[in-house]
């Protein structure tokens, strides 16, 4: 294994008195795609929030590209090259497609380059550049969100439930794009309730349950040994 | 008109006055901006049965609950309760007629103790003005807490108890109003296995009392074990309805949950490096014996 | 016809200035979700700064304007966002409103401190230059005002739609968390929007000051106009806000031109903006119930009945002893303190328990006083009736906005207070313009309380009775419902509570309590006038209530004394009169996030003293022999254990396993040092 792009050591986090992460250990190798699976309530989304800086950990360490980042806010992490696509609403609904894309230039990419890349991958967005993002379909909204990942060439791409509320056909289309991103050598940590869809594009998989990572390994061995845990809750 | 309905709202056993189902969701559409959260949803809930509403995250289940309980106005469509159109009835009046609900994102009264949470519900049920009278419901409250299994937490502040307990508290709070219809939004998340089993038994008991239970739930074991009817919501639409056995075999359901189904053309989803999915490794486990029978 | 045209032009000119102020308000509110009640006050302060630069220091007008708009105003706005308003967007309205009211009061205090009242005037820009149009003159200043409003409109449009920082501003309206994930900085965006917003408030103030005059309150009240326009634009739509401002300008101008100059309609012109604001609020669409999260508030716990009663007794005894020794003037002050304390009790009910904010509580006091005088039967019946009248008026204010919550209810009360202030209280059928009415002292069951000392004691009795009633309500079903409704309106709705009527009832009850205070006050003073019930009093009342603790009866008692002392101190130290406002405001800002206030700190201090010195004091007090434990050493040991248990009990039962950590270890008013004697007596 090469140097991990993301290394998490004994991470704890809680909502009030309820501990949601109970000592997470996880390591994502550079250039790899890792799927993070597990039933509802296993703590996956909380882990994403902590990694992306939206939530403070109570203890533990996170290293992003070798840099210790436990105290950084989301905006600093974004500038360090972490690109997070959160679950649910990941666009600004009252901004046009173009404006949504322009905001991505905060990550240090020129605005023109963002638009160019986005429209090259998703020609449909070019036709709708003046449309309010909130009035587009869920799939199109995720395309806008994905454009950010494509254009900013992040050190680590954090995908949280990309497929939520989307029709299977559109999920396939989005994951095709994720597949294309992986070809550029971007490291990805991908949280997904559709275990199989995520495993298709992954090099490694990790399974969370009860606030811990209970298994890591190659996708097929994970699927064989851990299907009970993965599928027990959220299917 | 409403006062008449309220007169009947005293007991859920008085609901036999009309022939149709207790709750009817009729072609309900909800749009947020350009996104359709619920698309022409139609389903019913009947007294004495547990109805499951399942589907992937973001499929529109909670939005359905909000429409039924009156927190969200539907863009189109009708909600009927006891045969009457309640689509424009305010939240509190629907509750007076016999609807109770719990929340996915908890809505316990955090400043109050667990017991006081339920007391408030009982007080509201008796009527605000009667609230002036000294309450004689102390024993009932404790019995209710005992019944849902949270008596040990009675004196804790509601913002300091674990999620699973808070969900049970919300259920207890609902039951203080003796509802005919219970809307439970992910009631079992946060419960461990034993607690979930006990909760399943409680659900069957509540249904046996003649209540209709409509439940959004992610724990498939529980859903398959206690539900009489299951509706599968995907992308805002009902894609399948039926008993647990039917649902388990429905290809549309598999597709909604897995992203593809067994019957799909395998070429479209090249999964050569993954083992083929057999029925045994199916996502949805078989119903457990014993529970609910 | 030409006069119509003149009124139209004048209306458009003032509308243009309102539009500038309103757009600043919309900008700050929409990007930070903090509704800045002090927006007009900031415009006022900066107009004074402009006067100071251009007139007192004699700077060139343009330089002064530049400094005010581009240096001083943005700096103040940035400072306020960074150090005062940050993080308030997610706070309950009862917190964010209190903080901005505190900014308002601090701003006013600062202005009065730095620029004490004296005649000042600011010349219009290009004074003397005017152009003839359609047969009448329009001044260059007026043209400039309209041009500048257009510049602001276009400028804001370009900023928000054509620049990245502007796009980020709109993005942070949508979803600040997501903006952070994009690498944007919502806090910087918020600071910028406050800087621009404050600058726009300054511009509006500077443009209006030549017509309105350099007057603290006239300029401060301009915010009502900005509120009205901004709310027509739903606090986010800038074009609609401009339409609102222009229509308001026109309506105000026509009202001043065409309303009759006598009778009640004459005074309507003073309150057109407030009426407009009220109308706009009533037209707002139904508020959606928001589904949030479990978040309890740690409030001062209830004292046990025994302790509440003994403290009540002690208070009444104290007042009785002190009253005999005080001069007439000082007695009147104690009576005033009692009045304020009762009004603060009404805020304990409304704000402390219910989580709503009223900016018209002093107005309800005035309504109660007026009703008591007009009913003219100075007995318990008349007192009760006066309270009921105030309660009815309170319900009337809350009814039209029954569908709305929080901010809008508070703004409706502000509009109501201004209407009463400027129109009703000064009308001939009320106190009359600059007039006053005389009131008789209360007679209780046929016995008239003539002596001031006796009357003050009666007021203390009323305070105690109402305080105890409040505690009883809080401990009972209604109190639980109040807390439940504050914690989760959505859950209350689904449990069957019609919260709209509940809220109206709460509001009416609170107004009724304030009304009774007013009736008692009228009896105390003998003569009262409209000047004693001006809307501004409600601001200082609210702030002091928060400072001393708006969740406890003790806080209300202390707050009453504090509010009574304020004018006394200001009269004693006229040189720093304004600073007192600033101090109170700073206190409120510091304490706003903990509504238990100073009373809470006092309880804590009491417990601390008890722990430190309690046993030593008790040792010196002879103790009756305890059955079964005649040996002194054993007795001490038993007591120490008892105390330890009692302390542990307290932290568990009164606070539960509160989430507030250290802050949660509050206690009742009964925990003061005086309690130390209690074990000796038992």
C-alpha cells in the first residue's frame, strides 16, 4: 500500500451524550476508491461530517495527505483539496447552474475552466446554464455537484449517498461519471446505500456498524462475508 | 362538521361509522421547486393492521407523513381520514380526530422530563382549559411509560436520553392521545436487537387493539415480521404493494433497493468481478418466525 | 393638480431614501438571518457622525460623506457582525431580537453620550440649488436622493448577480454549510453584508436628516419604514422591497397632504408607516411549522412552595419595614419599582416561559392605566377590569398575526406601540396632547389605601400574588404546555394543541398582567400622562428583564428595581447618562444567550457562599437537640451528610441530567445565604 491519502485513527464523535462514532480506524490509499458501507445509523454520515470538518470530533486523529487536520473548518479543508459532495441537497437551489459552478472556483480553479470541464462532461448542463438549480431534476442537480469534483481535481473526493432519491438509471449514469473520475487517479471515499453499485467502481470496501469500522478488504470478499451487516438495515 | 367528528374522536373503536379504509392517501403529489418529492401516491391504512412504507433514502416517505399529518400541504391530491377529506384540516384538528405521529428527526420536548413529555400530551388530549384542573392521570402515565419500555427514564430530561429511547417516548406521547391511526417514522432506529423485538410485539399489540399503524422503517427484519401490508415508495411513486412475501419477490423492489434487479439484462450492469446474486443472499431477509403471529 | 404632483415627487423622494435603508436591512437579514432592529438606530448614529465631521469639524461635505459611508459605517457593521451578531442566525428569535434591541439601545446611548441634546442642523446637499419642473421646484438634494436610490438598486443587482462574492452571498442564504464545503467563507460573507447594510443605513440617514432633523428618535423610527418595505419584499426580494418603499413614501406623502388637519385623522399621518407595517405583516403568508431537533432550554428551576412562600413573606415584611422609614419621593420610587417588577413578571410569562418577544409591554401598561382611569371605579373590580381591557387589546394585537410566529409577532407589537404612542395615547379621548389624567388610589374591600407607604405595600402584595400565581401555573399542566410549545411547536400540533389560540391567550395574559401594573401605577402617581408610556420604555424593559433573568420571579423583582434606578442614576450623573444605556445593552448582549440572567448568577453565588461559610455559620447558631443524636460531633456529621445529599438532590432533580453542563447547576431563589438559618429552625 502506498501512503494513505486519508488516515483516521481512533476517531470518536457524539451528538450530545450519544456517541455515534466509537473509535473509527480507516485508511484510504492514495489513488484508490474506497466504498464505505453499512446499515442506517452505523455512523457513516457522521463520519463524513467529521472528515469534512462540518462536525467536531471528540477525540482521535485525521490525516489528509499526511497533514493533521483535526481542527480545520470545512472551508479550510476544501482549500486543502478535499471535495465533499454531501447527501441530499448538494447544490444551491436559488442560484443558476452557472452560478453554482462559478462558486466552485473557491477551490482555486479559474471560473472558465470549471465551466468548460462541466459542460464537456455534461452537455445537458450547458443548455440549462441559466436555469435555477432548484428547479432541475435530482439527477441533474447531482450532475452539477459532480462537476465540482471533476473540475477541481481534488486530493480526496468524499461522496455521501450520491444516489439518494434518484432513479436507478440516473444512479448508473452518475456512477459512470464517478468511474471516469477514478481514471484520472483521484482518491475517492464513497458512502453508498446501494452496496453493489458502489462496489462496482471500488478498489476497497469498508463496513461500518455501531460506530466502528468492522471490516475492510476487497469488494468481493466484503460482499461475501459482510452481506449481513451491510444489508441488514438499509438493504 | 368538525365538531361532529370530534365527538366521535373519543375512542378508536367508534371508527366503524364508515365503510372505507381509515386512512386514504389519494393521488397525492408534492413538489418542492421543480423536484417532485411525492408523485401520485395512493395507499390506505386500515384498523387492526400494520402497514409498512419502505423505500430508499429520499424516496418521499417522510414527506408522505407530513402530508398525512398536515405539516405539509400537498401540491395535488387528497387525504381522507374516516372517509372525510382532511386535506385542508389543520394539524391539531387531525390529531383530535385520532391521528398521532412520531418524527424521524426527534421532536421530544427537551426541557421537560420524560414523564412530563407524556403528561403534556395527556393534558392536550384532555383539552387546554381542562388543563387547569388537577391531573388524575399519574398512574396512567407511568403505565404508558412501562408499556413502551421506558419507565426507567421517567425522570430524565428528554434531551439527555438516547435516540432509541426518545423515539419510544414519542410513541408514548402519541398513545397518551389514544389515536386511531399511528404514523411512526423510523421508530426502531437506535434500538438494539432485543429492544427491536419487544417493539415489534408492542406494534402487534397496538394493532390488535384496533388501531391502524402506518410505519416508515429501515429495519427490514422488523418490517417483514410485523407488517401486514407493505408499500414501496421510490422516486416519490408507489412502485409495489402487497404482503411481505410478495414484496420480497417483486423485481421492481429489488431494483429500487439494489440499483438493478435479477431480471435485468446483465450486460447493462457489467458486474463480472462480483458474484452473482442468488435468492439466498437477497437483501431482504425472510420473515422471522414467531414475531407477530 | 400641481400640488398632487408635488406630493407625488416628495413621496418618491422619501420612498427612495426608505428603499436605500430597506435594501440594507434585506441584505443583512437574508445573508445572516438576523433581523437588525437597530438598523434605523445605526442610520441615526451615523448621521450624527456625518454632522460631526462636516459641521463640527468642518470637513468638506464630500470627504465627510466618504468617511462615513466607506470607513465608519462598514467598520461598525463589520464589528457588530463579528463580535455581536455572529451565530445568532440559528438562535431563537427571543435571543436574536434581544441582542439587536440591545444594539439599538446601545447606539442611542452612545449618540446621547457623545452628542448631548442641543440644536443641530444638517444642510441638504447642494443647498439652494433647485430646478423648475412642471411649475414647481425640485431641489438638487431630492434629485440626488432618487439618483442614489437607483445607484444602490443597480449596484446591489450587479453585486449580487455579477460578482463571485455576491453569488456567495446568495449561496449563503441558500445553504451556508454547503458554501463552506465549496471553500467559501460564510462568516466573511456575513461580515461584508453587515458592512454594506450599515453603510446603506448611513446613506439613508444622511439623505433624510436634512428634512427629518438631527433627532435621536425621529431617525430611529425611520426603521419602521424600512421594516415595512423590507417585509413587503418578504425580507429577501429586493425589487419588491423597492416597490414597497416607494408606495410607502407615496402613501405617507399623500396622507400628510390630504388628511384633515383636525380630529383623530390628523394624527393618523404620524403613524402611516406603522399602520403600513402592520398591514404588510398581516398580509404575510402562513408560516410553516418547522421540524427541528430536540433542544431543551435550561431555565431557572421552580422553588418549592415552602421556600417561595417564605421568600414572599420576607419580601412583604421587608417592604413594610422599609416603607415606614422612607420619604414620599423615595416611596414613589419603590412603588415604581414594584410596577416595573410586575411588568417584568408579564415578560417572565411571555418570554421566559413562552419564548415570545413583545416590544410593546410598556404600551400595555399605559392601556391598563388609561382603562383604570376611564373606568373610574378605584376598587378591585375596576383594577381587574383594567387588566382585562389590556388583555383584550393584547389579544387584538396578536390576533391578526395569529398565523405568524416569532419575529413577525414582535414587529407587530412594535408597530402597535408606535401607533398607540403617536396617535391613541395623545388623543383627546385618552391622555390628551401633552396632557395628563388624574387617578384615584385603589380601595380594597371598601378600605381606601390613602398613605403612600400603605399603597406601596399593597403593590408589593400584588407582585407577590402574581409571582406565586406564575409559579403555580409554571408547575402545572399549562406551564408544561408552554415549555412544550417552545421546545417543539410541530410536536404540539400533532398532539392536538391549537397553538395559534394558545399563543393569543398567552399574549393576552401577559398584556393583562402589564395592564394591572399600569392601573396600580396610575393609582400610585395620582396623575399620569402619555409621556410615561412611550414605546422606547419597552426596549429598556426587555433588556433589563434579560439582564436580571427573564425566567425567574426573583429576576423580575431585581429587574424592577434596576429599571426604576435607571432614570434616577441618569439624573444623578447627567454627564454619563447615555453610558448607562450602553452598559445595560452590553449586559444584555452578554447575557442574552442565557435567559436566566443575573438572578441565576446570584443563586449560584448563594450556593457558593453556603458551601463555603454555611456550616461555619450554622456551628455558631445553637441547635436544638436532635432526637437520637445528642452528641454534637455526630450532629455535625449528620448535618454535613444531609447538606451533601441536599446538594446532590438539587443538581439531579431540578436540572435533571441537564445538557448545559456547568451552566445547568441553577437553583431557586431560595438558595440564598439567608437560607442558612433554615436548618436551625427546622
